[in-house]
């Protein structure tokens, strides 16, 4: 496990432990099914076990850790039911966002989308997966703001977080960033042209990219997924 960062004086210990572990889980430094020790993390940070326990609880609430009495805590494996639920909710929200964005997009909104796409192209050329991941979030946030529904991004953020680890596997192993930029460009074109149906069709194709990733990962790393008897 990577060296723990120095605890900041301006943040709570729980925040620092949570952020450190969240980053390791999200970037797959800690993989699905990996065991994680409360005592070891406490020793790394030089703190008592209580703040670590609290950080574990927050991660469990995000379905990132599996905490079971008298058994080792594990990084939660992927749940197909939760993945399907997250995608269903996100698709419903994205459709409404794109419908509204296509209606409301003005010159300023179009310029923001163009600038976002330019930054994504730079990240792809540099093969900066982590940077692209951040820009991906920002692109969807811009769409929500153009739609006049910035609150919708809170829902998208929550649901997107549930499949981010899968997306990271897809990006790192399949080098799908160019395809995702192409999707973003098609979405932006539809929005800028006030063509809601084209934007929505491109958005749904974008979400469906995860299907191939799931197929590949279940074939190569079936142990990353929960089984009915787990």
C-alpha cells in the first residue's frame, strides 16, 4: 500500500483517512476483494482506530467497502444490480439534462463546451487518464449548468461514482479515451444545434460504452464481481 500522506492540520483525521483510501480504491491501487486492516491504516496515519473506523463507515456507505462482523473488511466487489441501478438513474437524469441543454444553449454555453472538448483532446494526446477523468466530470457538469439544472449534477456525480472503478479499468486497459471524446463531441454538437434528440442519442450511446468494459472484465477478472452467495 502507498505511503500515507501527512495529516493536514486544517482537516479532520477522518477526512484525510477517507480521502486517502477513496483515492486508492477509485484508482484501483486497492482492488475489488482486497482486504484492508483498520489497525494497519491507523498505524500508517499514527492515529487511534476510531477515526479510521469512521472513515471506513463513510466508504461503506458509498458501497466501496464491505464491513462484516468478525470478518475482514474488504474493498467491495462490483455488484451488477447496483451497476444497473446506477446506470438506470443516470440515464433518466441525463436525458432530461440534454433535452433542457439543447433548448437553452447559447453562444456562451457553446464556447464552454468547445473549450472543454479542447482540453479533453489535449489529455488524450498526452495519455493522461487521471486528467481525462476529471475533465469528463467537468463536461457533464457544464451540460447541467447550461440546462439550468446544476442540481442534477449532484445526482450524476453520485451515480457516476458507483461505476468509476469500472470506467478506470476500461480507460487503462482498453484505451477508450478517444471513443469517449468522440461521444462528448457528438453530445456537444447536438446541444449546440438545439437538436435534443441527437444529443440524447449520443448521450445514451456514451453510457452504453460500459457494456463492453463489463464483458471484458467479467471474462478476465470474474473475482472483481459479487456472486449471489457472497
